[in-house]
C-alpha cells in the first residue's frame, strides 16, 4: 500500500489504492517562440479560473509600455479594455476604452509576469498581474516591480486567447519567449495531471532559524510558500539558492505602500539573500520564480505579517528580486536573521513545473 502526495509522490504506507483527485491547476495551453517575433499569442482551453506565466529572455531592445489582449477564437483589438498600473511604488496610471491593457516594459534584460484571471463566460474578465523586469543584466541592477489590474469587457464568452506585444520601439520578443496557461473549473474533473508538483515540504516541530531543502528536482518554474510562526523576535525570511552565500542577489520591495526600497539603488555588489516578509508573530510569504537555465532567476514575492488578535493590523510587502546564478535552482535555504526563530508549526512548501 502506498500514500500518494502532491504530484503523485509516494511516501510511507497506507490503505489508499488509487491516486488522489487532480482538481488543482492544470496546464491548458503553451506557446514558445523559436525565433524572434513582434508578438506572441497563446491559445488555451478555457477554464473558470486562469493563471498565466509569461517569460521573455534578454533581447536587443524594447522601451515603453507593452500591451496584453484577450480574445475568444481570435484576439480582440477593439476598445474593450480598462486597466490601472503602478510602477515600483509610484503613482497609478490608468486607461478606459483601451485597445488592450498596458503594463510597463523596458530594457534589454529578462521579464517575468504572473497573472490571475476569473474567466466566467457571462462576466467581465478581471485580471490581477505582477511583473518583474530585470532592468539591466547583472547583480548591481535592482529589478523593476510592476503591479497592474485589468478588465476585458466581454460577457458572452470565456477567453481562450492571450496576446503579448511591445507597443513602442524595439525588435520585439526574442526566441525563448513563452506563455504558460493554467486553469481549473469550479467542477474540475479529477483526471489529468496537475501542473505544480510538490518538490519539498517540511513542518517544524521545534524552533530553528533556517530551513535547508537539500536538492530537489530542477524545474523551469517554482512556487514557494512559507507559513512562519515566530518564536521570539524575528526580522525576515531570506532566500539563498544552491548554497550561494555570495553577493549574487538583488531586490526591490515596498512595505505598506511606504518608501520604495532597492538593495542597490546606485549600483553595488549585491546582497547575500533574496528577502521576504519580516517581523510579527506569524507571517505568510509566497514567491513565484522563473528558473530557466542560463538566465537570471526572476522572483515575484508577496508577504503579510503581524501580531495575533483582532486589534492587530497586518503589514504587507510586495517584492521583486533576482539571482544572477546561471544554474537552475535545485536547493533553497530560507533564513531567519532575528534573535528568535521559526517555531513549531512553521511550514515550508516548494512546488515546481516544466511546461510541455
């Protein structure tokens, strides 16, 4: 007898004789450029809830805003969009009756987006996106951090197309640019493989100030979750990859919509970790990482933390970061640098996936 864990990993013994239900995110579309192009369109099987992962590697030139469009059987380029965006803690910009939704895109270095969308046929399609643009290659350059929301005004059909393109100067997207479309329905079928496979999980039964995953399977996309319970005073949740303790990291973050922080605002030697949330009796941290070999590893993170009790107001942080190592991430050390540590009940999970 076997026990099936996430991704059908087998561990321990059980009376369970069939795999568990496969009702989580499934890959429903994939498009990758094999040569440079001025745009990229991914067709997908529509689901009620969608997640899109967009990655473009370094390229010769792009400046200004990019544009994203949706569509049913063909891409909609009419004035059916509204959007609002914010670039690294600055003022919002927005547009209505637009021909697509814009989100800032510039520099020759890589870019990574994570977009979530509700895709109910008789409702307007609402999207939330986060964007990490590496700015310029190298550890001295903190990545840009973009947040955006958008609406596609279609109440007749589920979207089954998504389109990305630069809108101003430049040669377009380089070979290797890709879109991964994930989805699930409210009544999702139990058959078929899920996209995210569990690579590592640990729940603490005593206090430590770091967790080391050891080696796990190398995947092109990673998703990390830390649910941290404080034991004493804690001050952070810092990531290191593949045992690299050198100055190979850079980040940009904003806590509670206050001053935007860069690790190296004028260029420097980098940091030794990629940070997350900080402080509080309990915290939640999420990171998405594009983990392609021979490219800088771009991360998008979000965190909340605070004291317990109904009178406590939680804090929040949005973060983008990069690790300039060229090998794929295959191990993670997550560190707490305060005088306390993470107590019993703290859980770290790592998922990964390769699009096909």
